[in-house]
C-alpha cells in the first residue's frame, strides 16, 4: 500500500516524523523491528513547506570527507537552493529512521515530489 502526504503549509519535522512512522511500519499491528514491514510513502508539494526564517538561515548540515580539515558545513538555505526542498525533507526523514541495515531499504520506498 502507498501512503500520500501533502506537505502544503506543514512544518518539516511534522511531515518527516509522519513519513518515518509509515516507512518503519509502526502503524501496522504486525510491526517487528528487525523485519522490513513498512509501506511506500509519497510526499507531495515539498516546496510548499513552512520553514521559519531563522531555522532556514541557521540550520547547518555537516559532511566529513574523512581527511584532516575535511569537515564542511552547509546551511539549509544553501542546500534548498542547490538540491531543492525535497533533499531537506529527505535528510530529516533519514535522521528519524533507525540506524541499522534496514535504513537504506526504507529510504528506497520514499518518493518526494516538489
């Protein structure tokens, strides 16, 4: 089954937590933590999310290359301009999923449309 979430005039965290619950399968009675039982999730209108100006400017994402001095920071505003609002939402959902071998498989079931 596929769930559709409309992100128009909603906060990033609210949409991300709802999507993460469906991807993990926590809405089903047959939920088991070690089995991929989640559902496909489609998020519409990601570009119409409501993001506070302060968070949009000040929230930073860090990436590390593995080399000395390789830590780079990027603001949410720059990320949204460079990759789109879908990437902001995808990263929020990624951090809400459990850190195990099922996380990449859960993310493959996520479709974000701007």
